[in-house]
C-alpha cells in the first residue's frame, strides 16, 4: 500500500492516508517494540475507507465517525460507549468483521464479497489481541 523506501508519496490531509498520519500512524516510524508502523498505517487506511476485502473498494461515506484502537498502544482501547464494534483490521483489510459500517451494505453482502471473513466469525473487540494479522479495531 505504501511506497518503497526512498519514495515520496503525497496525500490529501482530509483523506484516509492523511487522517492516519495525523492519528500517529507514521509509516516511517516504529512501535515501542520496534515493529514497523507501515503495517499500522496500511491497516488504518483500510479501516478509514471500510475496505473490508482489502481490494481498494471503500464502503463508507464522508461524515461517518469512527473510533479506533490498536495493539501497539498508539491509540489505546478505552472501552468507550461510542457506537458498536465493527471490525479488526490488518494491512490487507478486515481480519474479521462484526458488522458493516453502512446499513445499505449489510454484513451478509460483505461476507459474500469477502469470503475469507466468514471463517473469522464471531468477531469481537478482543480480536486485535488474539487473531494473527489484526492490528487495529474500530467502533462506528
């Protein structure tokens, strides 16, 4: 999703990549444990776009609020009452999904479009600590 070392990428600050940068997911940086933040930035970008399948197809619209948390502690899990849990995310899209962000794109339709997600049901907030590849979780 991000360029090779030494490449320069431009992003609109209002777009998914810009939002993820502002949240602290800096792809050139590392977590406290020395893990590359590039994977977190990619996961954040997929989450912002609701790109469940990881194929570049967004399933959100402007103005939908999301609250996220991550495994690295950049944005800690607060157990907020904000919305309800939506999905766990990795660099290649959703790792598991509890519900779709938009009612006009129901969960059953997401699961048909992304059959790899069917095996990861049920999906709970604990997924970012238990499922391989899960880095972020979100509520919406």
